[in-house]
């Protein structure tokens, strides 16, 4: 059975949540609204991969490839879900602001779908980050 270091997982996921929240807040400013797509694409890839690698960095000792993949994947999943729900909520609020009650159910469904897709993609990217860390770790330790 693979043992995942829960303290490292919580720390890496917390960093991912904070970065996702900051990216969301930046996207709400009118100046950055025009480059929201660029921020979104960069954040969807970089944040989960980064937290997957950060999990590997925080995990004590030399974890196995499986532990690194699963820990990084879970960290990336959490970051991806937060990114997805934040940007889905942003799309929901922007689309329903003129007629808030009219399309509330459709907007909520869209938010959940976007959040789920980002979460799944974040899990894959976080697992990739865990694998990257596993290959970088021996070179750094030596």
C-alpha cells in the first residue's frame, strides 16, 4: 500500500489553493480581463505541475514513483478544482449579472462542469509534476 505523507500533501495543496485564489483575484481586475485566457491557460498547467513537484519536495526521504505520482496528483487535483470553480464562478457571475434569476441553474451547472474538468486536468498535471520531481530529486540530492 502506498503511504502518502499527509502533512506534505496539505502544505502543497494549500500553496496551490492560495496561488489559484490569487490568479482568480487578478483575473477579476478590469486591466487583466483582456488577458484572462492567457492567465487561465498558464495557471491550469503551471500551478498543478508546480504543486505536484512541491509535494515531492516536501515529502521526507526518497518516496517511490507511485507515492510521488499519487501525492502530486492529489495536490494538483485540489489546485485544479479551486481554479475551475473560481473561473466557473467568474463566468457564471459575469453571464448572469444582467438577469441574475433567469439563468441561475444553467450557470451553476456550467460552474460545476468547469470545476470538474479543471480538477481532472489538475490531477493529471499534478501527477506529471510528481514524476518530474522524482527525476529531478536524485540530481539535487547528490
